[in-house]
């Protein structure tokens, strides 16, 4: 089965559904765990977009790609 990353949209939908049904809204419930997963996924996307390497490489330096830009 393919892996699905939990987005913030997914976690919001789950929390809304749980609240409407009167489900478990405690900090240990499924909705809270879904929110945590969505937050972690969003943070990983921000890290990728900012050009920083992953934490596993022990480096927080920006990537050193070359780019040419001229302003006229």
C-alpha cells in the first residue's frame, strides 16, 4: 500500500469529523495525532523549500547551488 503523507488539510478534516461526531478530542486521541503528523509534514516541506538540508546530515547550512542573475 502506498504511503500517504498527512497534510494540514487532512488533519483539519479529521478533527472536524471527530468533533462533529462527538469523538475523542483529547490530546491522546486520533485527531490530535493526525494534527501532529500534519504539522510535522508541513515543517518538512518548509525545510525543503528554504534550501536547508535535512537534520540527519548534521548541517543547517543552505544548499550551495550555483545561480546566475544579472540586474539591468
